[in-house]
């Protein structure tokens, strides 16, 4: 994320040296990724429900593999997803589905900020499968999160981004996101994850 904030459970890794279309597509950009994409009208973006957890786990695994994030443990992730769905005060999950199949998700967690006078959302994870990219699904997921979080009284939405990921940076900048001048993210694992 680009603003000062509490560190997330894990930082996003800088983008791998991949084709620009893959990176842009991951963030909902409009560059073709070489796959047929569903039309935007066929996509259903909605809040996740508990019965979404099994297919959501498969998407989380794909995201972690894409980003090179180590330590995926299905049971641990499932418990975190269940808790997030059971305790909306912690955040929310949105999913995108096409033909009753999940093709993307966005997870936002909530942080209470004294500096910003209220709750802030932080995008913890955001992923669209390669075959569904370049169709506006990422844009729809982000818009759904922004709308719902604003309705809940959140005063800002922030995220972290690999410094070399210029395609994703452009995606967010086109949607009004900017770096917070003079700040950078510092991170330290705590407890059992140290």
C-alpha cells in the first residue's frame, strides 16, 4: 500500500518478470492477456459467503503461487477466511463469478485510524484468474469494495504494491490512487510468524 498504515499479515511481493498483460490483467486492466474473456455483463460481483470458501481457497492458492508467497496452508487460510466472514468488523471479501465459477476475489481488512478520523480499508489480497482477465473484472471488484466500504463509513482505502509493478500502479492511478508523499512501508513479523 502507498500510505502509512499498520503492516498487513504479509507484504505483497514485487511483480515477477512477467508479460505486462499478465500483470495488468491481474489488477483488472484492459490489456488483452491472450485468453477469451467473459463479457462484463456475464460477471456477478458480490460479497463472499461461507459456501464460497472451498473455491476461494483454490484462488488464494493460485494468487500466492503467482506472487511467490510462501507458507500456504489450506487449513490456516480457511480458518482466517471463516473468521473474516463471521466477523464483518474485521473486513470483507468480494468475489467475482462467471457461470457459477469464482474467477476473482478482493479481500479488504479494516484498520481504525486516529490520523484519518475513522476506519480505513486495506486491500490485503486482490486476484483475477488469467483466463478472466482483460474484461473489467478487477475494476468491478475494486468498485464493489470501494462502494461497500464507503457505505460502512470507511474514510480511505489503501494498499501496498511492489515497487517494480508499474502496470498495477497505472491501474490504481487511473482509479484515483496515489502514493503518500514522504512515507514508505516498514514491516516486522510478530509472534508465531516471526
